């Protein structure tokens, strides 16, 4: 479960090719922060950087389903939305109100396995996780932002291909930016249909098409 290779997960690597010199000298198994931040070493050893809930785009969820992995996790942490798995307002607020070094098991990502101290969906983790670096690194933050743009853009395009109106897609983006309290979730059957269709669409796209949509090319 090292961050060294690959730099980004197998799904995002279809559309993103960051420079290899961004690869950091760190290993999540050893956890750099647990050795450097002695005051909170136990927190980093136990929960690593996984004490928050990232956004999982719909096509990432579809890729999980194709691989036989369920993206349907703790409903207290995420809401099943057409755009993907969006952290609930309650959970997001709880994390934001607690300093990172003081977070505990109640702040963990729904995909974190406490028994093995590993991510259960490592190959399908979003860019926010793929590009994470425990020290400030402007270039990696730039690529993390770019990865999020790819995820968000592809997720929206996948919804458009399924007949979602611009207004409903815009509503989903608003939910992602600031989820309302009590945001109603899709049923699992509804979510699975949308997520599988999103992945079918996304995996058919090439890097040039994605770059042209996002004006990265």
C-alpha cells in the first residue's frame, strides 16, 4: 500500500500522466507522519491520513462494481448521489471541526479497514487520495486539483450521456460543494445503474477527449 508506484490509481491513469518526479519518498505502511509528529504518532499509525471522507466520482464507483467491489458503504458518512459518493454534511462538518492530528475512528473514511490499516479500494481511490502528500508540495497539489477536475468533469459528462438535465447536474455540483443537511440518497439499485453506466462511458474515453473537455490539452 505504498504511495510510490503507481503515482495515481489504475482508473485515473487512463487520462492523467503526471511527471514521474512527483513520486515522493514515502510509504503509507511505514507512515512518515507517525515518525515525524511524535506528539500524535499513535493517531497517524492507527488511522494514517484516512480520517476524512473523499468524494468518489460515479465512474470510480462503476469501476469498483465491475471489479466485484461494492461502493455501498456507511450511509452516515456518504450519500449515494448520481454524481457519485458525496460526504454527508454531518460527517463533513464533524471532520472540519476537528484538527487533523486529533481525529479518531469516528472520522475515518468509510473505505478504511481498521483491522489491516489499509484502504479497501486502493486501486480505485480518487485523486484527492492518490496525490496526497503529508508535507506541503505545490506541484502535487496542482495535480491533485487537476485530478479532481477530471473526476468531476467526467462524472458530469457521464450523467449528461444518461439524459440528466443541465439543471440537475448543476444541482449535483452544488451538493458536492456544500451538501445540504439530510441530503436524500439514491437507492442502491438506482445508484448501481447510474454508476455502471458512468463507467461504461468513462472507460471509452481517451485522454485527448478528456483534456479537450477540461481545456487541459
